[in-house]
C-alpha cells in the first residue's frame, strides 16, 4: 500500500497573506506586486500562492519562522514567504534545514 502524506495548511486571511507578501524582498526590475524573493533567494510569483506545481516553480507558501509545533504563533513577525520546496525542506528537517532552491532574474535553481 502506498502512503500519501497530507499537508496541513493554516488558513490565513487575504489581508494577512498580503502583509506577509509585502515583507518579502523585492526583485530589481520586476513588478513587486507580482514577483518577490523568499528568504532563500528563490523567485516567487504572487498568484502562485499555495501552488506546489512542478520543481523549481514560483509557487510559495506562508511559513512559520518558529513552527507552531515549537510554540510559534500566527503573528506577522513569525511569518515569512518560502518557495514551496524550501518550505517542504524546512518542515522535514527543522531545525537542521537549509535552503534547497534559490533564484534570480532568469528563474530558480537547486543549490548544491
């Protein structure tokens, strides 16, 4: 039998999603309403929120900097954007995780 892992998503208001988006780093020469960089440098696209899509995509999720399982909160100061593969890596390896995807103007790439 194949085991399928279900992902739990916290439901955030559109207002809070936008506030977390606004905290992310702007990309030079790109519209900040559409593109940003996560804390690993991966390129993300606003309309791709919660889209896990394909490898190296611009899909992103809201991440708890200090996980809720470690008494983290839903306060804005504890939230950040992460490209979906970076968030998955963090969830699986916290606290001993590192970024696996970064990017630039031409798109995302895997870090070695």
